C-alpha cells in the first residue's frame, strides 16, 4: 500500500510540485502585496454595585457585558466615530460604506471570566488606529452619560411625548377631515392620474384629427371623380327601318295623284293642277328620303364604375361622421379632465401642508419617545446603581505592524496540501494504466507471469504496457 502511494506521488511528482509551488507563490504574493496594518487596542471595565464585594468570576456580569458590547457595536456609535475621525465622504452612501468598514475592522470581545471588554482596531496608519479608539471611547462615555438621565428628564420627556402624541392625533384628524370634505383620498395621486389621462386624450385627439382630415380629403377626391363619371352607359343599339313614315307618305302620295286625275278630268285651272304637281313632287322626294333613312333603338344601364365610387364615397362619409362624433366625445372627456385638474390644483398644496404637519408631528413624537425610553433606561440603571464603561487601558500608538501571516491564512495554505494530494489520487484513478509490475498484477484478472519494460524511444511500443 505504501509502495503504491509512493509510486503514484513519484509518477505525478511534477504535478505535485507545480501545484504546491503555485499555492506557495500565491501566498508569497499576498504577503508581499498586502498593506501593512497597525493595530491598537484598549480595555473597558464594566462594573456594577455588586462588583465591589464579589470577585469578577462570581459577579455574574455577563448580561451586563453583553449589553455594553452591543452598545459598542451599534450603528449610532459607529456613525459618531466615523464623522469625528472623518472616515467618510460627503454623501450618505459613502457614510454607510464607511460605517460598515469601521465595524468590520473593529474587534470587540469579552475577556473570559471577567467584566473586561477588549477592543482592537486596525488601519494602515498607527496614529489613526489609536485616534479612532480614542474617539470611540469618548463617544461611548457620552452615550453612557446620555443614557444615565435623571428623574426630571424622564418627566420632561413624558410630557413632551404626550404633547407630541396629541399633536400627531390632531394632524391625522385634520387630514382625515380634509379628505372627507373634499372627497379626495389622495390629491397628488389623483392629479397624476388625470395628467396621464390628459396626455392620452391629447394623443388620441391628434390621431383622430389626422384620420378625420385624411378621410375628408379622400371623400373630396371621390366627389371630384364622381362628377367626371356618367351615371348611365349604353348597353345595346338596334337599327330598324322608318316604316311608319314610309306608309304615311305613300298614302299621301296616292291621294295627291288621285286628286291630280280628278283635276285633269274636270278641266281644272292650270294653277290648281300645278299646285298639286308640286305637292306630288315634294311628297315623292320626302318618301325617297324616308325610305333611305332608318330608326335606331338604344338601351342604357347604370354605370358600375359610378356605383363603386358612390359606395366608396358613402363609406368615407360615414367614417368621417364617425370620427367627428368620436372627436366630440374626446373633447367632452378632455373638458371633464380639465375641470377635475382645475378642482384638484388648489387641493394639492393644502393636502401637502396637512401631510407635512403629520410628518413633522410623527417625527417629533418618535424623537421624544426615543428620548423617553433612553431616560427610563438611565433611571433604571441609576436605581440599580450601575456604573459601567470605565476605560482602564487607554489606546496607544502601536510600535510594530501586525503580522501578515495570520493563523487563518496559514491554515488556508496548509489545507492546500491535502487537497493537492487528493487531486493527484483522483487523477490517478481516471488514468487506468499500469506503470509497475505490481500495479499490472493488481489490475489483471489472470496471474502475471512476467513483464517487459517499455522503451521510451520506440514509438510502436509506446510508454504504457
């Protein structure tokens, strides 16, 4: 077993040395490039009335120490230190980040079997580390003094809290009456909704006006085309002889000839006979003309092109009328929205005044309520004769920087050794080849009688057997 492990490590020696060398180089680069940190520390003694008569181990001060640790780690205290030490920028985001970094760099831990709290703070400058802890101790003492209030302060904040509560109730009642009187739940929100609706109506009005103008223009074009198209067109034409005129003229010609015969037989005057001859000649000429001409019958029908244009014109006129009605409805809606906006316009500033009064009263109530609770805590502390937060070991400027190779970093580096070995053995399990006679004997299902060494230079045999 040991021989197999040594064989695997020897076979993957370059991989082993390479990984361990890489981890070592990474550790060395971190130690060389990481900034030097200077750590300053101070110690705070937490005492109560029983501490004068009992040793610290039996005093049972762990709840008190825990409360003081929470106070030292509070965001309020961290914010005061960050502002005093000028660790943050001008923006709120920079201040929040500086508080988070400060709380990360500050180490607060109780000492075992004692009422002592040890604080450590590290930075890139030794003077800054000591200065920050001094500011922290000062802010902590001020905070303890504010908590240790007197009974008169409790009574004062009780009265102020009651007055602020009454003002807050009055502000909320005034706001409720305003909403009931005006019938508006939220004037600002309703005004925003009506403004949005007004914008939508204006957009829809512009679209409707454009569509109406286009429809009217199309109707005018159809009317102009309709004036140029006849209402009826010829369907068929029939040619026939002028039979009726020929028959009438033939009868008339026969009558004239009979009269001429009568006049010749009766020895009529020459003038009358000449007149009849002229009539016969005219009738004969007219009969020849009638026989030469023919009558035509023409059948007409409705023009389908005109009918199509008329139908399209009707649709355009109906669409224009519908758009015009929609425009009238949109104008009515727009007028209603404008009236609502005009009604809400003076209500918004008045509502904002009521809301500001309510917000100011609520902030005032929260402030006095918090101060009242702090005063009560201080009063209870005085009644219990608690004296806490005595700095017994003031912070000093560190003379030497912290060691860069911490136990955590060293432990992380040492963990890479077994991980590297595990990786090598996993790699060996994937590579199912035999490099030694005993490995071949372990892999083969039949007894191994002998082995032939592989030639590294023979390409036909290869390296593995």
